[in-house]
C-alpha cells in the first residue's frame, strides 16, 4: 500500500472513532465522574477505550509521515511520486522523504 493511501485510511479510522465516541458517549471530552452512576462508568470506560485507539492510530500515522530529522533521505523519485500531506508539507509517496517547498 502506498504511504499516502495508508495515511488516508488511518485518517478515516480516526475520524470514525471520534464520531462514534461523540455518538455513543455524547461528548468529545471525558465525562466527569458521577459516583454510583453505572451508565456514567460505562460512558467513561468507552470514552477511554476509544481515546486509546485514537492515540494509537495517531502514533502509527506519525511513523508514516516523513521525518527529515531522523531519516535525512534525499529523494530521487520522479515528480509523479510527490504529494502534499494534510499540513501542506510536500513529500515523496515512494520513499517518504520531506521535499523542499
Ligand atoms: Zn522519493
């Protein structure tokens, strides 16, 4: 799978998890604790589980995004392999290197 496709699949998964969380828990934030409320306990557990999934997906996405400081890759691929990520950074879909703007 091309890096670009992997990243957009991860973006989609993150979006779905966030929407599901808002739908089920009814809040983008962790609901405050209500002692003795079993539904509140379930909502908080569900929220935390989905938050964990989202953080894992974001960590995986960070590994896929180019990291010039770590890799120092010099790209020699043709321009057709080049694309721009969500933050506007140009990168190579083939070797994952950041490209000069
Ligand atoms: Zn390249």
